[in-house]
C-alpha cells in the first residue's frame, strides 16, 4: 500500500529532575550538598532515507515519544540523558504543523538528519546552589517539561521530470522503455496508483523521471486520486504532458490537452510556470497522424511537441536528449523554506499579571509560574528566597510595579498568597 501522508503526535523527552542530597561520610558530620543534575531528554530526529518510499509504517504508529532524562542522584551523579528518537522517512518528506499548516521541516537531501524537537534540559541539583552564605541549599530544579505536537508528514516526490497524463496515456510504458523501472502496465484506468521512479540515461548523463498516477477531470478539487498525485509534481523541474493520440474509448486528444492544463493551473499557478513539453504518444496507430495535426494547431507553438511511440521507440531518443539539455539549463530545485519553528518550552516562559478588583488581589499565573512553583518548597526559607529572586529576574516583579502595586498589597500566586514587600 502506498501511503504518502500521515498525521502523528510527537513528544521530546522531559529533562530529569535535579537531586537534593548531602554528602554523608563517617567522621564528616556536616558534608556539603552533592545532589547531581538531571539528564537531558531525548530529541525527535528525522532522517531522509532513500530506501523508503512510503509512510505506511509511520501512519500506523500514532504517537512517538523520545526517552526522558533520568533524575540526578547523590554524590554529584548526573542522570542519564534520554535516547533520541530517530524517525526514518522517504526523501522529499515535508513536516507541517497540523494546526497552522506551516512547514516545520523539509527532508530534501538523502541521508540528512534534522532535529525537529529538542529534549528538555535536566534540572540542576542542589550542589549548584551552594554559596559562601548558602552552604546547605535544600532545593533543586526540575527538568524542562516538553509538550506534545501534532504534525502532518507529506511526501512531495523529488524528480527532474514528472509524467502527467490521463489513465492509459502510456506513461508507465514510456518509463519502462527509457529506464530500468518496471511499473505495472495494464490496459485499464488507474493501473498506476503510486508514483514510480526511473533513471533515464542518455549521452553519458542521467536524470530521474517520476510517473505520476493519472489525472481525471476535477482532480484539483480532489476528484479521483486528486491531490494525492498533484502534490507529487510540485517539485519536478520539467513536466511531460503525455497525450494518447489514438482517441481511444471516445477520448479527444485535443480536449485531453486542455483539461490537463486546466487541472495543473487550478491546483497551483506554479505548476503552469514549470517548463513543459507535450508528448504525442502512440503515433504508431494510424489515426494518430490526423489528431497530431489538430493538437499542434491547438498548441500553436506555445510548447514543444514530440511525436513518439513508447511501444516501438519511435521519437524517444530525441526527446531524451532535449530533456537532458533542458535539465542542464534549469536551476537546481530548492527545498521548501521553514515557515515556523516550534518552541516547545514556550508555555514555561509565559506568564500574565493582572489586578482582580473583586478580591482586591494581584494575580500572577501562567506556565512560567507553574514551572517555578513545581521546584520550590514554600516551607523552606532559602528556597523561597531563591524563588523571589527568580520572580524579579524574569520580570514578574517589574510587571506588578507597572500595575501600581504598593507595600502590603496581596499577591496571589499558584495556591498561595503573599504580602508584597518591595
């Protein structure tokens, strides 16, 4: 089964928590703090793998989680870092944010590795907080907590030449003749249900050709295979419009040409801007000559027309040489630009401060406050002192002062209330 799209949920590993510990040794009654740091969480890494052609395996595993970091321990032992989760995808896979549709990654180059989500950093153990005046810190920091992210993986095939045409136009036969590819060939519509790739060689050079599943009218609106094949030709450098010149099954080659152009334009204006050649196929059939004359009149010199017969090989060689020449003149394809970068700790940096008139209190809330509160013991005077220092460093005290807080006013934070003392 060819699957070229998958929706999955990703989560990088949480950072491990720092440890609160004190050195214990015989004859050393007051050992210092020796709590180790937590390990870093594993990251989510994507690899463009030439051996894979489909997202089938990925689609049937809905959730991907990297390993969290281990907590720190006594004797200054750092927790083990979580293992990265590596996901292998076909070359040409684009990763998008499911909510916004924006590009997060483009796995464009074979074997390249890209980190999408970095694991959370491990929290500091209490050994980090020892100072000449704070010799026995009884607190440590939690590791960073990562968020789940919903993404869409989509294959956008990378090829030099894309074959476009109606079912039974002879695209698969053409690919089998000019390359070593062995696509399934049969005289019925939609024999090809997935892109097939072949490498054509001519004049000592080679290039990649993709046989895209057949178009039907209305494909740009999702009719038939619809978008499932049109997106595969977005990255091809040249489009070959393959036309069945026999008029088989009541079809009109001229009308087929018009519909193909309309479907490409309706899906994306960029497709019509690509270099295009018209391939008049099946010229070994007697009726094809009259239809070729009509087609050339319709095209009126807008595109180069190559009469061929994929079955007999007639006209194929000149076409391949022309394609090679065009490819050498065209600029190399570019990957999609990254439109959005995920900041998965964003919620741990956000906070809001406002005045609640009904209760006459200043309220501080948000992910940052939750993060600071998780790692602070309200019953520990030194931990609370460090907590207040962080409130000032993160700008929370400044926001309260901007709102006009006065000495003695009440501040509500998490499930605690404080009297403000500047």
